[in-house]
């Protein structure tokens, strides 16, 4: 029987900052994410969530430990190889959608493919339109970002993150700027993609309502994992 490697393996990851006097922000983190996982990463401000997400997103390197993406150890990869691996294996959704105002909605969604293939190509339009239709934005492909509500812009950002069909999507407070109804709509889209395509999601959130709807919760406090398991068994939520 063939054993499929985890999409993400974090082993003993530590991260320190500083010169003469160093401050360790992450203290030996272990984390594994498999295909189809839907994981919430929670914890108070300053707990190390953003630092960990940057390491997983290959935007920074650990001081110690290993990061393995879909079976590929990244320890000795140069910046070009990291960029290529990031574009192929990872998608990103941010709290602020970061849409480019000078590009249409459709062009914003096509950006990840354009970046990896050296520019916009006609073949990108059909899959981008399909994603926008799935987000309920099929009538807005030629609109400008400024013409969309905040919730609609965030749905465009979700479509953009899925454009290259990455196996793992990292979402940093994707519903943090949205009202409750719109927040639920955006999460429903992530859950739908997770169910239909087995896309794995790691969602950083301060919203207990969103975390409770995930399959697994990882809680960071002061740079260490203090809980990992089902939302229903978290004592702090009992």
C-alpha cells in the first residue's frame, strides 16, 4: 500500500530574532496537515501565529527544525526554488484582500497563474471565471475591485488563492474584517472547496465561531502548542 506523505510536516521548529540578544518566538513546534484537513490556528496576539504562518508559507526560515511541504524538505532550497514550490503547493488568503485596483476582478483571480507562467494567457480565463462563478461572482468578472463590497472582494481573494489549485491554502484571518453573515458565507466557500476537492486549509482566526466549525484546532500560547484536537474537546470552550 502506498503511503501518501503529509501536505505539511513541521518538526521541532524554533524561530528566534535578534542579534546579540536573541528572543525565541517559537519553541519547538510540531504540526502535521494531511490532504482534506480543515485546521484552525488560534491563540492570543503575540502567541506566534503569524511567525508560524510565515514559516509554513516559505516567507521565512526557521532557526531550528524542519519544514516539509508535500514530501519536499525546504531546508536547503534557495529563494528561487522556494518561490516555485510556494506557487505550486500553497495558496494564500489574507485578512485584507490585497486586490490590485488597476486590474479587473478576473485579472486579479488570474494573477497566481500569470506569475508562474510569465504573464496573462487566454487559457487562464475559463478556470478563473469558473472559480468566480463558484464564489457567486460570475456577473462581476469585468468589474473593478472598487465596485465590489468588502465581502465580495474577499470572495475574489478566495478565488485567487485557489487559482492554481494548491493542495494547501493558508488563510490569515480571512473573515476578520467581515460581519457575521458575510464571514459565514466566506467560510462556507472554504468548507465547500475542502469537501469537493479535498483542499486542506490552515485558518488563523480569533473568531471562536469559525474555529468551532473546523475539524481540528491548534492553539498557540507564548510560542508553544498547548492544545491540538477537536474543537468540541477544548476545555476553555466547555
